[in-house]
């Protein structure tokens, strides 16, 4: 599966043409100086990533900490400027847009951050936090209409209207994340990047937030890029899943397919870590040798080959595999020369 051999099927091209978000060969590199007088090196946080999200769909993005998931999400929204590549939203490339042109598009693309404790301004009330974007984008013709919109948004995310004058420190973690979701919904977006939206919450609250996001998707037709390291949650919420390793997508497929039959050795190891709920039932755990390589000094060839039990010297350490369908027409794509 070399770069020259990677050819999209007509079926895949049709699905991409219907996508709300389409990312093509997106890369984000950071310059890092090693030591005071050291040389500057490139940290390849996101490296040649292509993916798409259709309207009303949830694409789950999984991978180990530090693999570039959050950087990818922020780069897609241009909160971080991309180094290379294209980001098409509803068919329009947003990379060349100026800050002024991008502001109008911000209405359609929003983010829910990981930490509800640091993502809300502690000096602002819920009225000010949720109403800020409404005022910026002039979505209400009067103060009373703005107030009605804020109250309706609080109700939509499960908060009482009488909480409108409270400050973030007066709320629980789950309530703060609901405020973050209401703030994202205030501008009537089409796509929301959910960047680890439940990882900072108590386990008892996580299911409530996940169910809320799903209810909002059903009601409003939202599209989600759902970034998480919690594989069971990703399996529950996602229509499709993309697996990321060292800045690259190594496997992508329908959620049911990727949890049933995973082809990439890294995906197999990652999913083998999911706990088995049945007491006494054992599960084969796939253990990987070595540590994740540094993105400052990535391996040659396939980035996973130093840890891969199936790596072939002279092939995997010299050539870079690209995403390609394992079975034609399946849309199950894997970047591996020797898939399971």
C-alpha cells in the first residue's frame, strides 16, 4: 500500500462529496529549539491527515495521549493555523480566509473544550458567557430577545433558567460543561469539535453529558468530531472512527466494523485495552514493546514499525504506507503493508 497505489473508489469519492467537513493532507508543524543555542527542529504534531465528517454524523478520533488529536481539532477550526493542507467546510476551503472572513464562519464551527473549569471566564455570569456570541454575531434584535435565547439554551442543555445570574465557581463540573455546550450552541453551529468533553468529569456525570450530546445531535442535526481516549464512549457515540498514531491516521472505518475487526496492529493493541464487563471473562491483551517515538524525531518509513510485531525490515522501516481500503467498497481503510 504505497502512496502511488492509494486510489479512492468512486463510492468513497461520493461519500466525501457529501461531507460537511473535508480535510485533505492537513499538517501542523511547530518549530522547537533544543537548548538555548541548539538547532531548531520541527515537531510534526499533525502529519498529512485526511478525513471527512458528513452532516449529522459523529466521527470518533482516538489515540494515545500526545498523538496529535487535540491539535488536529484546533487546526481544523483554525484556532491553530495549519502548516499545509486544505480544510473544506461545506465545500469551501477555509485555509485562505482572512480573520474577518473567518469570523462569519465561526458561527457554523464551534468547539467544546476538555476542561470546564478553565474554559469559562470566572468573572462572567452564565448570561454573559452564553450571550456573548449572540451579541457578537448580532443574533438578537433586542435585549429581551437575547435574554429569551439564553434562557432557552440553558433549558436545552438541562440547566434551570434561574441559574442565569450565577458564576462558574458556583456550578459543578457537569453543570459547567453544560454551559460550555450552551455557549457552542448559541450561534446555531453545524459542526462541533468535542475535545475530550467528558475526561475531566466524574464518571457518574459522563454518561449524562454523552446522552445530552446525542440528544442535541438528533434534534438539531449536528455533526461532531468527537476526540477522546475513552474507547467505550467512542464506540457508543460514533458512526465512524479514525485511529491516530504519532500525528497520522492509521485506520478508519464504521464504528461497528472497527470494533469488530481491526486490521492495524496499533488499533488491535489499543482496543485490546478496553475492559471486559463480564466478571471472570478473560480477554487477550496485546502488549506493545517500547515507547511512542518523539514527534521531534519520528522513525523513517511507517511511524509504528519500531513497536510493531509484524514489521518487515527493508519495507516497513523505509516506505510510508497510506490509507487504503482492505476490501474494495468496504470504506474500511488502513495504513499498513501487512494488515491483520
